[in-house]
C-alpha cells in the first residue's frame, strides 16, 4: 500500500491541464502503479475521489469511490471507478420525474483533499454523460445524476487545473468543516437528502 502526499492549494501543479493517457501508457506498470497509489491515497484520506494531478502526476486519471464516507455521509454509494481520459457533458437540463432544475444545476456543498478545512456551495449539472476508459482500457459511456454527477464533475475539473473554489458563486457559503458541522450540516443534509430522493444517482 502506497499513500502519496496530496498537493495543497497554491501548488502550481494543481493549476495545470493534465494530458491524455495513451493505451500503451495505460497498460504500463508505471501507470497501473499510479492507479493503485491513487486508490490507496483516496481511501487513506477518506476522499470520495482523487485525481492524478493531486499527487503531482499530470495525467487524465481519477479514481472515485463512496462507501460509508465520514466526510460525506449523505452521498449515495459509488463503487470503485477508475476514470481515464474522461469526456463529460451536461444532459437534458436536469430533468427529473415531476420537474426540472433551474438551468439544469444544483448547489453542492463541496470539499477537496487539496483544499484544507474548507467547504463551499458549487453549482453542478444535475445530469451528465461521461465517456472514459477504465484501467483495462475498456470504453464506458454512461449517465451520472445528482451527487454522483457532482463528484464526477469535481474530479474531472482537477484534470483541467480547476478547483471547486473557482466555481463557488457566493463566497459567503465558504465554511470550515467544524463550522459546517456546527451551523450548516442539518439544513444542508435535509435539503440534499430530498434532492437525492428526487433525482437519484
Ligand atoms: Zn478535489
């Protein structure tokens, strides 16, 4: 098991565009080891996902997994997913049974392993199409919704050097994790749980 140091906001590597991974590279021992390291590092930090640039490797690879996550107990489960060279696009203006979200977006209270002790409200597409390769080079073309769609958008942003901080629309929503627990958790969890019930994942 290899847990790698996670780069923190201010590190210029977090602000660069990562490059595509060729199929040959993806099959290489080095890249397969990097994927194992990302999984170990994500799990060690209780992240819902981690992207290769967060450990200083500028490749378009991210890992995503949500089980019983102490950082995000309200998130629906996501089985371990290795996402290589993702292409992500918003779908259908966020329609769901019985309605539609204004502009197809919802407000997600995000945090990031590269942004210590900070969370903030970020608009995310309710529904996205994601095309990517898994670690074996198999092609996937899938639709993600709700909080799971939000997690995919957050991780794919890292591959373009974008942090959730850049997308916070109202900086007054920023909060430390302690103050989230103290002042914001109950309202956010009840709101987001209703959202998850309506749109699924
Ligand atoms: Zn992040």
